[in-house]
C-alpha cells in the first residue's frame, strides 16, 4: 500500500499549537504539475478527487522538543491541537509528521506560523478575490478549472501589489511581515494548486483553510458549492486564536463574502479594521452596497471595488499601507 501524507501550514500562539493534514492510500498518482496541458491537465485535476483516505491510522508530530501522537479521522484528516508555551521567535518554523505502516513509513515536513507583532493580519478569500474563477457561473467555473492549467489561470491586476503592501505595512525588520490567511470554499483536494498559484505570482505566504476533502467524481461536480458556514467558522477560529490582532478581510461579491463578513464584524466588534469586496460583475450589487453600509455603521472601513488600484488607494487613505 502506498502512503501519501499531506501536510498543511499550521500556526501557533503563546499557549497552543495547531498542525493538520491528510493521510491517503493514494494522492493523485500523477500529481498536478504546472507543465500539464490539455487532456493531461483535465485528468490530473479529476484525479485529485479520486482519492482513498486512510482512517484511524497513527500519525506522530515532532516540533522541537514536542512529540505527540494522534490518529486520522474517517476522511483521513488529522489535527494536532496541543498546549505549547515555549518561547518561539515570530515567523515560519519547520515541523515534521511521521506515519508508520507495517514495515515501512514516511516522514513529511511542514511549516507553521508564529505571527510577527504588527498593526493587523489579513484574511482573504481565494476564488474571484485574487484568482479569476467565474464563481457566478457553475459551468464556466468548471470549464476553466478543467481546461486551463496553472500557467493559464489569471490573477486580477494589481492584487499582488496590494497584498504585498499589506504584508509589509508597519514592519521595521527586513524579514518581518503581517500574517496572511487564505480561507476558501474550495476543497483540500486543490491545496497544491492554490499554493503553487500563489507562489508563482508572488502572493504572501499564508496559512490556508479549505473545505472538507472530496473523495469521488460525484463530489467533484459539487466543488466549491453548498453551504459556506464553514468559512465563518474558520475565520472565527483564526480571530479567536489571535484575539489581540486587528484584521483586514478581503472577498468578492460572487457568493456570500459580504454577508459572512458582516457576521464576523457583529461577532468581533473590536477586531475588524477594514473590509474589501471585489465587484465581479459589470455593476455593483445593491444588496452588497446595503450590507457594506451597515458594516460601516459599526466603525469598520469598507471598499467595494472593481479594480485593485481603487483598493490600494483606499488602504493608503485610511492609513493601513
């Protein structure tokens, strides 16, 4: 049996450490590569949803002097949430997870984030916020996903410049940065694609939070659809984990981001500094304008923009970059 151990970027504060991942019998035998084209690209994407999770298998986390063992859940997912009070410098740190089966096993290395002190942290959606995805049209979104490889997928103009300036704002040390979190309704199956796309375009390195893994072709046809409450829960968990940070939230008007962010502002009335919503259609949506007006009444700055240069100008005006 072939083991495939997938690790995601974890995070830590002064009291607790969180690391998570998946264990599969097979993770897309032909792993997604940026040079695949045509039918090979389509095959690679579909294959990412034809995976067999391994439930109830033992995995071990090692981070510095910490060693902890747990077992995978029904969908192969595992999560270490453990007390951690050792002094740790801000930035990215390496951890490792091992899994042993019969007479063989494997070791994978991942990274976890300790935020630098700063003015704020940034939580961003992915589809149609920085990655052009056409979420308003199910068939167009599916067509783009299956027909265009990572080199042909588009990023919105000036979004990288905006995100890089948000990342660097207020940091005096050369290597310091404001923390980024990418939260999406895409499934964990697409984690590799998202990280490679972000790295290729120079977007800030981020902790990524996605939707539950899909394990079949029928599930694949529902990718990115359904209830978006998981995004609210994941954003709530991030802010609760780092309650002393101020947050900038970025999303778009193609789905539920404005209304979700309104709920976040009501839940955390002292933590949200600004909200940015990308306009994906030809004209602003009245319901989005209405909810943003309500958010502003809670002393949160908002910007509804079609082009990122407007968002950049707004960030300059309110003094966050």
